[in-house]
């Protein structure tokens, strides 16, 4: 049992990173810290998917070249890497960067309006403004 846990150390690292990110998103009150927690969570998931897309012992790239018009070759799929998880994670990285950029822009607007990034203070200011009718 211990050997199995040690052999999968990378998956345990991803779980730890996910829990750190989830903790930051749920427990922290500063919006920047929540955003950093979200980025840590996304990074852990991306690393997980990249790691499950790797096969031990397979070094071939899945590009099949037709042998000068003599028909397709018979291949063994187990000998080839699956590029799909890696390609999807490249897309996820781009989406993550775009999400972070938009979130930072929104945080700047929130700070300009409320002069704070603390979630509790923002809620308190909003409630006070609603009572005042502003």
C-alpha cells in the first residue's frame, strides 16, 4: 500500500495543490488572494491532465506517413502517445490567462469604486449605500 502511494507522488502533489487553491478561494476574504487560489487550482488540474496523458515507454509521435501510395500501414495504438490531453491543456492555459486578466481588470474597477479589496468591507459598504439610497 505504501509503495503504491509513493509511486503516485505526483498525483498527491496535484491533490495538495488543489486543496491549497480551494482553501484560498473559500477561506480568504481578500479578492486578490481568492484569484491566486483560483490560479493554483487551475494549475493543479492542468498538471494532472498533462500527467495522465503520458505513457511510459512510448516515445513515438502519432504521425502516420503513407508509404508512397502503397496503402496505410498497420499500427499499434499502444505504442503512440495521445496528444489530445496536451492540446486541450494548452487551450486551458490560454483560457486561464485570459480569465486572470479579466479578473484583474474587474478587481481594479472594484478597488476604484470601494477603495478596498476585502470582501466583507465591500459588502458592508454596499449595504450602507443601499440604505442611504445612493
